[in-house]
């Protein structure tokens, strides 16, 4: 998960300010990640919920549409969308949506998928073009065996990489494509699945997960052809 930080963009500008007024919240998310790495999910969850409470208390009651963006391009998209709807909007720190995303990840890891989905839906309302969040939500759908929903969210995650931070674009694109490939296998659409994995390898020839899955899909196709 990324914690890049374009901050508080209003209707008149999409340039992040020189000072991050919510910067300490990113440090809290970093601390939560360290706790996740130590497999202390309950403590990580407390940290993440503290960040969520900070933003909800400080900005949650605002009448404007509220967004949370990782890049200026993403922020501009949200402000343009609001303008087209003749609504006022504000774009806040990426930490807000990231905190909900991390909460969803932790809750899913704890086996609390219904709660995880709610957290991720909150994240998506704040950042509807965040590829990371869309893929995380697709993962919940996948674990629920809601294949059509999972495919839709992974496909949206692929499209949303247009707004991903440059250093994360290929990583998030690869995840979205591998996710589609997995779901397409479950839907018995093997040719389409293979195409997704091949595209992963065009992006990153060293993508070992895509290599393994492509080999599996090819083998499965051959087995099915033999049984015809």
C-alpha cells in the first residue's frame, strides 16, 4: 500500500501545498505497517483507527464532497468531476483513504470480511480512482467467491492505474491483471486469463507469479483439450 501525499486541494488549485498539515498521520500508518509486519494486527488496527478518527473528526462534517488523493492528477480528476456535477469538493490527504484501506486489509487478515468490505467501501468513496483500494476490495470479493464483482473491481483497478503514483503504476497494474487472470480461471475463461498473464509479463518479464499462473492455465487448457 502506498502512502504518497498530495494534500488539501480545493476548487481553485490542484497543486499540493508546501506544508503537509496532516503529515503526522502518515507516521502513524508507517507504525501500523511495522506492527502488521510483526503480525500484531490488533495493535495495527488501533493505530489505523486512530488515523481514521483524526480525519473523520477534523473533516468528516464538512458539507463539501470529500476526496483523498495520492497524486495531483487524481486530485484534478475529482475536482473536475465535482465541477461537472456543480458541487463543491475538497481533496484531502492520501492518508485518509489509505487508513480505511489498511483497516480493510487488517480486518480481512483477521477473518472479518464483512467489516473489511465496509472499510474498503469507505476508502473507495474517498478515492474512487485508487487502484490499490479497488484491488483490495476485489480480493474480498474473490474470497467470498463473488467472481463477477471481483472481476469488475479488478478491471476498474486496472483502469485506475492511470492515476497511480508513477513508482507504483506497474506494481498496481500487475496486481490488477493477475487478479483478473485468477478470476477468469474460476469462470473457466482460460484464453482470457492467459492473455492477462501474458500482459503482466510484457510489463514485467520477471513477474514470477504471472509466470506460474500462465503455466498453470496452459496446462489446464491442454488437459481439457485431451479430455474432449
